């Protein structure tokens, strides 16, 4: 059986540019705090300080959580183009950069919302779940079927 692997060779593949791994090589732009408004900016600053986490991680997590909770309930339209509230966010940083502590309050708030929704749906007998974590594709499909607005993937 012939291999399907294509080996790439050439001068550009011999030595990768490792300068991007240096901490001073590329600086991320400052988070646009003004877009959050004063109240949310102050809240993110408090969470950032209490979690000893970068403000950027908290602000990005806030926007992502808000987008997930809006889900397909609202759609922005620009001419012929329509876009539901979907936001893919990855917090990039070295280990121990405080990514998890920055996201932790949002996971707790989602859990609180799920608990409140579950109280109102006791008669249905169906658990209310809007977030998923380390989950199989089949299980995620089941959760998504119960949530036409969308789901929040939190890892």
C-alpha cells in the first residue's frame, strides 16, 4: 500500500522561524475596554484583579459568554448577509498565564443560569443544559437539539 503522506522539503521548511516564541517578539494589541462601557469595564477590572488574571482574558470571556447566551435568538443583518451571535474565542498564553481563573466566573454564572432554568422545568423532566465541556460529538448533538438558541462550549 502506498503512503498518502507527502513529505515537504525545501529551504523554507528546513528551519522554522522561532522568533514568535520569544515573549517580546509580538505584543498583542490592547483590549478595547471602551466597547464594554464603564460598568462592565469596572466589573472586568475587578474580576481581573481578584483572579490575578490579565484584563484581556476576562474581557474576551465576557464577550464570548454574552454571545453564547444570545445565541440564535438574535441575528445581525448587513445587507444580504446575516450572522447569529456566534463568537469563537481562544485565550492564548503560556501555562499558568491565568487563563482558567479569568474564565471561572463565567462558568459559575452559566451554571447558576442552568440551575435557575432547571427549577422552572421540573415538570418537563428534562434537564436544562446550555453549556458543554469535554463531551462527545453525540452527546453535544443531544444538548444542541434541546437548545435551538445554541450551546456554550466551555473547556
